[in-house]
C-alpha cells in the first residue's frame, strides 16, 4: 500500500489559526515538505512538532519529486505545506499532486487558512462569482494583463508584494478607472492587520501618504465591471409615455417625460416610435 500525501493548510499570520487535525497530521507523517524550511520551523517549534523537514520550492521541485514519490510508494505518509495558507495557491506543488494521481497515490486535503478567501469574506464586494489571478505580471506586462480583463463582470482577486503594490494599483487605476471599488488587505490575522475599502483613486492617495501602508503581504479585491444600462425605460415609463401620447405629439410627450425622469429625450422618442 502506498502512503498518503497530505496537503496541509497553515496559518497565514496568527499561529493560533491552526486546526487540531492539521497539527496531528504534521506530527504523524514521516516527512514534511516545506517551501521555506526556516519559515516553517517557527510553526513546528510553536507546536512542538519534531517531524523532519524537506525543502520544496520552485527552484528544486522537479528534482525533489522522484524522491518524494518513491517514499510515498514505500508506504510513508508525507505532508506538503507552504510558507503560509493553503499549498498550491500561488505556491509550488501542482506537479507533485498530478504525479501522485498518475501513480495512484492518495492525496488528501487538510483545509485551513487561505489569504484571498479571508480577504473576500470581509471585502463587502460580490463573492458569488469571482476570478483568482494570483500575482499580476510585472512592469509592462501588468497593464496589458489588466486590459484583457477590464470588462470582466466577476470580482477580481490578486496577490501583490509590498515593493510592487503602489505601481500595481496605479496601473489598475489607469486601466479600471479611478472610481472602481477595491478592498485592499495587508498583514491579515497579524498584529498590524489593515483593511482598506475605497476606490482606486482614494487608495493610491492613502498609500502615497502613509509609507507603512505599503509594507506586508497584500490581497487586492477589485469589484467587477458593471454594464451601464443603455435602455433605462421600464414598463412603468412605457405606460406613462403611452398615456402622454394619447393627448400630445410624440416629440412633446418625450420631452415632458424626459424632464420628469431624467431619461434622454431621444431614447423616449425612439421608444414611442416602436409603439406604432
């Protein structure tokens, strides 16, 4: 029997945000694969977990995979963790999981914290449909990537590093517009947790004025594109227009109704023509 690869979510900041099941799994497995063993050692020491660590990051993952698969095939249980949050979310591990599936090795999730899910829960922006993009491209490619999704109606979710956050938000403002609503979260669950709710123009002013606001890990939640209703004439307006047209010429009826409703006169006029 092969062992099991456990995908274990770890705290995104506050070390107390860790389930008992996750602690038990990390204690019981033979080996823990970690993105940064120095970072993960803090968590293990906090909970007195003595399981050996093996580094697994984007620069060595392909070389490590055969070794890990072999251990799993020998019947050993192994856990995969990232520096913080749920593994494989903008972190290494996808190819390892895929190889395990090919080799009929069981892969089991141990759920827990995820930074962008936590940010969505407090954003006050629609969460019924959203698109997760991870880290945007850098420099010139970033604005081009934003242009491709500028009319995406779903909520947009990004991660960004502290040294690129201001350039990223400026590019967002130039593409999405100054009034687009955003929630910016930094250092979630940590001592200096900060959550901003603003439009892009306001947010860029905040970050320019407050240097501390540019430090930490960021999640950016951007409201989706809203289609402007170019036909605001509902059934009630139609009925009012029909009634006015019984006593007045269409042009006059459209002008009067436009004054009362704020709807453009030419739209009302075209609607009146359709009644004939």
